[in-house]
């Protein structure tokens, strides 16, 4: 009965308010109008969906919109002139009719303008520089670079937000933690396209080829520039420098907004870093383009072709270039890892390992091509042919011709050069293995920084977490504010792919560069094949004409007893082969010691030399059978 009585009273009050509300609006008393509308909404909720009051419900919506429109001019004036009391009164009116959102929109709109004005100062100064240039007949004047101007923009923005934070602390004691961050988020949203464009051009300013056409990284990647224009380390270095400036600003903002909820902080930091997302999503493409260009600068085919009698020098030069290229290549790969961490915080580690694997495949392919050319230098490019094929193609004749043309000293020079290729294979294997282990450790460290096991749950909980007993940001929240983790909150598929790679890196058997590991093994086999062919080539050459020696066509002398005929002295080809085999250990042992290392001792070196000598002797034996 009491509930029914109260409902009847609300219905009666609603009818009365509906008739008198126009008088309240006419009086201009905005607080009273807000109170009247709030009472009407309360009465409507009490009576429920009654057809008799359907028109009143529509009337209420119109009146609330009308009151909001009446408040806005006064709100703009109060906010613009920092009238705290007036702002608080108007805030109360809007909250009473559930229209605080309009205050938030108006506040943001007013305070985004000064920040956009800061941003536009760069264009104004750039235009002034161009006018100055034209004034002096087009002479070059040191203009203002975006990289030198950006810190100033961040400083002015930070100072402005600090002032707003202090003022809102008084004017909006309950909402300042969300109002001021909203200004920055909206500002970055409106500046995003312009910001990306300026960053892109700034990355091109550090290289003459791209500065002259006002282009940057994105233009190089898109193919809009001539093919001769390559991505350079300076381009990415400039991008990382700009990103570091933004990172410093983000840390200051994080400190300023430390009282805000984690969700608000997270959204704000995303907005700050958003211009760089255009570049980060192309990280794999950038790294491939840069590494390919840098690898092209490593000359492993620069040995000058030399004529007969100087192949040993050509071979030695080529081997030296191959060996020197290995540490150069590793340095490039290590720099790529550093760039990935500096620019993406490791969030593109999955793309990094793919890019490194691809580039190493290209590099090893170049080494393989060089090996093919060295087979010809060594005179063993025909060893894979069958005897019939060699006869048909005339290779046997050319082989004999080489035997005449190449001196003994030159042959030994070729043997020594070929043996040095074993050092290249061993060096490539060891350096690649060490780098892969280092990369695996880096991936594991990135995984630890992400706190993979609790990363996803930390993001879910961070929206509700506000702090611990001391008012500090909880561990889950701090993890979510990591630059890489910020990106991954909006990229679930990317996160899954990345975390799979990072989790696998914990296994010591994991190959961070699986294709590279396979190709290095193939390269070592190819080197061993080349060295083997070179070592037995001299034996092969000496034994080629054995079947055509006069002794085999001579007529057997008739005697009283069937005695065998033989020479008291070894044939020249036997002596030559024997001397060659006796000399091989002297060539192999120093090389074996270098490959095995001082820690392994002499036993491993002796085993290495013995193994190769055995291979050659076994090949010699097969030639006789």
C-alpha cells in the first residue's frame, strides 16, 4: 500500500512538473531547472512505462538537451577564463541531468587547440625559412629540423598539461585524473597523420638522396624512389632517435598522470606512441631492406681474375675476403637485434628472427657462388664429371694442358689456398653458432621482461587495479606500461605468435635461425668436397696417363724362365704421388691447430690432419683399382 501510494504521488508530481517546467526555464534559473528535470526523471522511473506519460518522457529528453545548450556558452566562458566556482556550478548542473559527457567534450575541445597551435609552429617556422631562402636568391639556409624541434614541442606540451593538472585538481577534484589525459589522447589522435608524415620526412633528412626529394623510410619501402636509393642505417637511426625523444616524453607523462587508473595511463601512452606504429608494423620489411643493402657492401667476390701461374694468389685473396666477411656479417646481425629492441622493445622479435634467417640465407648463397668460382680457379670444376663425360667434353685434354702450364710451386699454392677454405667453414660455423646462442639468450630475456606467464592476465586485471596499500602502481600495471606490452594489448594474434617464439627460445635445443643452421652445414659439406677434390687432383693428374704408358704396349721378351720384369727404380708418377703424400701433413697440421684451437691440444689437430690424409690415400688406392 505504501509503495502504491508513493507511486501515485510521483505520478501526480510528474504531471504538475510537466506543466510548470516551462516557467522554470523562463526564469533562467539553471540550477532549479536541472533539479526540476532530475525530479521528473525520478518520477518517470517510478511510474514505469505508462502510456499516459509517454509524451512527458519525450518532453524530458528535449528539455535536457535544451538545458545542456543553455549551459554550454557559460561553460566555455568559465573554462576559458578559469572561473573555478562557475565551472563547479555548471558541472553540478550537467551531472544532475546526466550530461557530464558534454562537459568532458567541451573541456577537451578547448584545451586541444593550444596544443595543436604548438604543433603548427613548426610549419610556420618552416615557411618562414623558405621565404628567407627565396629572399637570398635560393641560397641554402640551415632550416629548423623536426628532430631538433620535437623536444621543444614535448616540453611545451608537458608544461601545459602540468598546469591543467593543477587547475583541474581544484576545479574537478573527482574527474581531473581522466579529464587531462583525455586532452592528450584527443590531441595525438588529431595530429597522428601529420606526425607520421613529419617523422617519415625527418628520417630522410639524414641522407642526402632522400633529403633532396623530401622523402623518408616509408617512401623507400613503397618503391616510390629510384631503385638505386637504398635504405640506410642512418634512416633507422634517425627513427630510433625520434622514438627515444617520444619515450622520454612518455615517461614524464606517466609520472604526471601516475594517480590515474592504469587503463587511462595505458590508453594515453598508446596515443603518444601511435605515430610510430606505422613504422613498427613494417619493421620486418625495414630490417630486410637495410640488411640487404648493407650485405651488398660486403665484397666477397672482389678478387681480380688472374692468368695461369697466379691462380694461387687469386684463390688466397678470395679466401681472405670470405673469411673477413664473416665477422662483418655478424656485426650487421647484432646491430639489427639492437635496433629491434630500441625501436619495438622486442615486440617485433618474431619478425626479427625471420629477417635474420632470410638475410643469412642470402649471404651463405653468396658464399656458395664464390665457392663455385673457386673450383674453376683451383682447376677442379670438372671433377664431378664421369670419365666418359670428361672425354666427350675434352676436359681430360684441358686437365693435361693445365698440368703442363701450372708449375709445381703454383700447385702447392693452390693446395694451401684450398686448405684455408676449411678455416672459413669452421669460422662461419663457430661464429654463427655463437650468434645464434646470443640471439636465443636475447629472446629469453625479452620473454622475461614481458613476464609471459602473467602478461595476458595482467592486462585484464590492470583495468580494475588502482594501486597497492601504499598507493603505488601494482606490478601487473607496471608490466602493462612497458612500451612493447602497450602495443601487444591491441594485437592478440601478434602476441600469440611472438610469445610462441619467446617460449621456444627457453629450450637450449631451439634454433633461432633454423634455415641458417641447415645452410651452414651444407656450406661446410661443399667446402669439404672442394678441398677433397683439390687434394686428390694432383694424384688424379699424375695417374691419368698411367693406362697409356709404353710399358703396357711393349712386347713381352721371350726367355728361358717366366721371370717378371720390373724396374729397379720407381716410376716418376709414383715418386711424385709419394712425395705429395709425405708433404701433406706439413700443410695440414698448422691449419688443424688453428681450427681446433689451443685448448683442444695437439691430439685433435693430429686427428684432423690424419683424417684428411686418410681420405687422400684412400682416393689414391681407388685409382689403382
